[in-house]
């Protein structure tokens, strides 16, 4: 034990801390006479500085958002199992001096010029807000901005053939929906999961395989246990529908099921309407609780209603569900952290009680949500003209991505690249699971300076008409030269 | 059905009341003499600058805006402080004070399993909820002495001493909430002595830097005293009150470590806690702070506005004290109102008396007897004095 005496006779917090500390201090020798843990850290002694936080290990950077690992050589990258992490991709990309380099790991929309985009309608809304001298910065209620909550619920649950948000879902009309503003998609998922862990009888959530990298941790830390259901079929680069149904069929009654409302991340593979209907019937027959993650409404197909149809299908049958909404992509409000959690309940009374409990989750987490992004969304959604403008800008983003898909597909076909590349135009949303293997991905990085995660996922948002040919060349070379 | 929040629920009740003399002394948000919310001029200027610049809205890193993290630590310690120079502070942007406390609580739960947090009796109503939800056990140290309406210093020291070694001791950096009672500089030294003797870890909640005395440096002196002793400590900061950024949710958790290496490790683990909670923090408030603190003209203007806010509160304390002394013939000593500091005053009213304040006088306050002086205008001091005197003497 490195020369430190750990008392056997008690298990005081100090002792437990000491043990935990010692376990982490590999290679550190501790002279108990001079550096007993009890005395050193906060005593201000001028001896070697031992920290009470010394046992806190340096965590690897977050796979998707982190920016660590500044000096990781590429050759080492190839050998490491976490090469599938976009952050490693971005770091390596940044170090690459080639003018032809292409970063297809990015998970935020980019213009044809490769720049981040702030929507015109968002700028206008922001200008209005900043210029409005009557606006104040008082705390929002714990559940957030009321207007925003109402409008967000209508946006996702609204009626068919929605024209400017009139025509409302019966669930909303009957006051059966509680909507609370949360910190984008992540925050909405976390608050919903915490609520379920405390108040729902079943504590297992089934998530698709694969899914967004953060889902497991969000649910795990909230106190749910996480299982998976089959989803992606690498053989077809499509949906393993039979596997999905089998796995949901064998889930215990009442289990929670995470569903990507549209534009499944990371595969881009969505069920068809017919398949959604079968999923719905199966889930309702087993009382499985749907928890939708809706991060791409309007961004996937360009049509707000089409992208919400999976959710509305479930709500129409009168049953209950949760929906986590994010405005990060469809309004380009990434860093403002705007989202909402809606829980559709059987009765208004239940919804009221559920809301009161959601507040108890939120208050000790961050008290109340940030006002800026929600105010922007609310301003846009409640104004007929701005709403229309938004749908046009949204469609333009979605169309650019769809056009990149088409161009890439055409470029590969034009080169006679072996294989069936139709999945590129069948998949939907920001990401494409190309089907390239990790050797091919590594080859493309080395020879063509194209960066993507080793699972072959590319962000179409990182492509432009100008760079499609380069990518097509690279894929062609990889497929023909690398097994 | 969950009960309404004891603090935030007060404002909701106030809104529902239509009595003409109603007074909201519940939530701690600053009000002008006209009892209007106040957006600082420097904040408006910063927002306009940001709009002109056309900043994008890309995700911040998990740890938040780098420019913000830099200025917030410098504001707290002073840019030339050794902890900053030696890069020993792990700073992560958090969702105001609450969010920053929550990150720290989660860190404690994970890396100091079994360790307790010692919190003052009383303390801000949400502290216990935060530690409960984070799974961190807590117990209390004596703080408020109802007999003197002052600090039970001996009780405080005794309880900190009695706590098991390695306990986290939650301290209010200045303007204790809800009592308004702060230790003197000499008492802070003694508190630091005892914490060092017991190898406890100080954990500061700094929600009022600059807002309490009007001076940023003065209000940070307790934190700096501990840092100067070479201690490791945690500090949660909030810009809700001092920059009036309540709804923007901007704050930070700072962990002062023995070495910069340890600080890097701690920062990385704080990020691991933030990511499954909300991924990355909101940009708007962080940019405002970075712009104000990072621009010397705006920074100076901010200091002036802060002095005005703190000054108004001090003058309203004086007026209330004068009104109480003039109207109350019982000989009760109301000077505690002048001795207390910050937004809040602990009136010493009990639950029944507080209920009388609301039901008879339409004065809304929290049940622990706390009033927010920020919500009081000099015009209403006499009315409030009447209400307090009536509740104190005629209700038990």
C-alpha cells in the first residue's frame, strides 16, 4: 500500500477517501511520516503538495464534443480503440496541413462555404429582443418561458396539414400535455429520465444499436438501466426491422423505449411510416413507454409535419409518451441550449401532477432555464411571417444536405465505384453511415486527407459541391484498393 | 402533487394578489426604487456589441466559454493571484450558482464517497435539495443565533471542529443568505484555522461578489484569505445578482488545487459530469460577462452600477431601521438590520408571524423570516415597519 497505514478498525470518510486515493496513486510513494493524507492537503505545509483531488483521474475528452488530445500523433490514432470519436477526428484534422483536407466529423450545419450559419430569421428575432427596452432578465419560472413551452408543444404535436400552428392536437386541447423548457435535447432527455427513475415503475430503457454517443450516460446517470434493441443492419445498411420487433417484443411490459423521431443519429436510417405503425402497435400492446428524441424536426426532410409524424402517430392513439425536443439544429441555436420536454399524459390532472414533479428535478439541477434562446424561438414561432421565413430557411438547409447526398451518390455512380451506394440517398438527416470499414477510413485519411469517424459515419453538412468530387475519388480509391 | 417551491413560489402567490399595498420581499432579485426590475446599462451595451459583431451560435466546449472562464477566475482571485499565475484553478462555466453547486456536489459524490457537506443553519433553501439530488450527505453547523439576531460564532466553530476530518464546509463568501450575517475578518481567520486543523475542504458559495459591499475585492476577501493560506477549495460563482443576469444562468465552479496537473484532472472530471446533464452551457450570458469584464470601460461602468445597487440596498436598510426605531416603543433593538449585509435580512419573525405579514399586510416573504431588501423601496419602508412591528408583537 505504498507505505501508508490505512486504519483497519474504522471506515471513516477520511479512511475511505484515503483508500480511494491510494488506489489511484500508482507509482507514487508516500512516506507516511511526512505526508499522511490527513495532514498534508489543506494544512498549507510547504512540503510536497499532495492534493485532496489527487485521486481524480484525468478523463479522456468527450468523444463527440471534446477538444483534448492536442498532441496525439496520427499513427497512434489508428491503433487506439477510441478512434471512432469525432473529437479525435477534429484534432487530427486541425493538425493536417493539406489544403485539400475535409472534416466530415462535424455535427453542426455548415454552409456551402463551410461556415457556421446563423439563420436570418434568428438574427432578426435577436435584434428585436435586444432592441426591446421593455425586456428584463428576471428569472424564468422553473418550467421556463410559458409561450415557448406552448409553442414548442404545438410544433411537435400539432395537427396534420399544419399551416401556421392553428389546428391543435387533442392532447394539447385537453390539457394532457405538460411541457417544460430544458437545456436543448440533452437537458430534456436528462430531466425526463430523472423523472422516470423517480416516478415510473419500470427503470429500464431500451436504446437502439447504435445510437447517439451521449444517450447511455444521460440515462445511466439519471438512474435508469440501459439495454439495447437491434436497429442498424450493416448488411443492408438499412433497418434491421425484424430484429427491432423481436427485441421490443421480448422487453418486459412497461419498459421505456427510446425512439429517434426522425433522422436517426448516427445511421440516418429511419423506419417507414408503415414500420412506425407496426412499432406503435407492438409497443402499445406491451405497454412500452415511448421516449422520443426529436432533434431534427424540419431539418431531416425539410418538412416540419413529416418529421413529426412518428411522434404524432403515437399521440393520436391517446396513449402516453415523452418527447425531448431540441432547437439546436433546426433553428441553428446550438450554443443557446434551447429545448423542451413534453410528457403526454392520460389526463389533465396527471399532467399537472407530473409537471409539479418535473420542477423538483429541475430546481436542484439549475433552478430555472436560460431565457435567451427560448425567447428567440418563441418570437419566431408566434409570428406568422417569421414562422414562414423560418420554414424556408430550414428547408434550404435540409435541401442542401439532400443535394449533397444526391451529388455524392451520382459522383460514385459516375466513377463506377463498386457496390450499392443507394443508402446514401435513402438515409436521412445530417449523417450517413457509408459502410466503409476502419481500414478504408484510415486510408482515406492518409491518402486523401478526409476525416471521418472510423465507423464510416460522415456528416453531409461538412460537404459542399466543390468537395464532393474529392470525397468520391477517395471513396472510390478506398473501395477498390483497400479490402 | 409536489408542493410549490418555498422561494420561487412566493412570487407566484404575490402575482395572484391584487391588493394595492402588496409588497414582494420574496425572491432575491434587485429592484429599483420604483420597484422595477433592472437591466444594467453595461449589459445592454454588451448585448448590442455582440449583435453588431454577429457572433455565431456554435456549441461552446463542455467547460464553457474560455474567455468567460478566464475572467471569472480573475475576478474572484485577482489576476495576479498565485493560484491564477500557477494555473491551479479548474474553472468550468456552470448554470449560475445552482448549476455550479450541482457540478461540485456531483464531483464530491463521485470522488469523495461518504464525505459530508456541512451547511449553515439556516442556509439558502435550495442547498439541501442540491446535495440530496446529488446523493451527498449533509449536516448542519450552527450559524444564526436568534437571541442576538447575529452569528453564533462559538457554535459554528464547535460544529466545524466536531465534523469528521475531510468534511466539505459550505461557506457563504459574503452576504449570507438568508440571514445577511457575515463573519468579521477576524472570525474568518479563525474559521480558516479550524478548517485547516481538521483538513476540511472549504466550499464557498459566492453569489454576491460586489453586490454586498459595493466592492468586488472586498466581497472576495474571504475566498482570497483561504486561497492565500495555500488551501484547496471549491467556489461556486453566480452573476445573477451582481450583473443582473438572473435568467441567463451564468456562473462558474472553481476548484483551487495544489498543482496545475491536479487542476487539469479535476476540470476534466467536471466536464464528465456536465456532459450527460446538458452537454455544454449556454453562450449568451457567458459572452455578456466576458465582454463586460474584458473591456475596461464597461468594467468600470459596471463597478459604478454595482455601487449604486449596493448603495440603494444600504440606504433602504437605514430607512427601515429608522422607521422601526421610531415606531416601535417596546425598546427592541432593531440594529441587526444595519449590521446585516446584502440583499436579505433575517427579521427574526417566526412562521406564524410571517404568515401574518402576508395574510394581513400583503407582504410576501419566505417562511423563515427572510425579507429581500432589494424588493423594498424607501417609500414603503414605513408600511413595512408597521407590518413587522404588528407581526412581532401581536402574533406568536
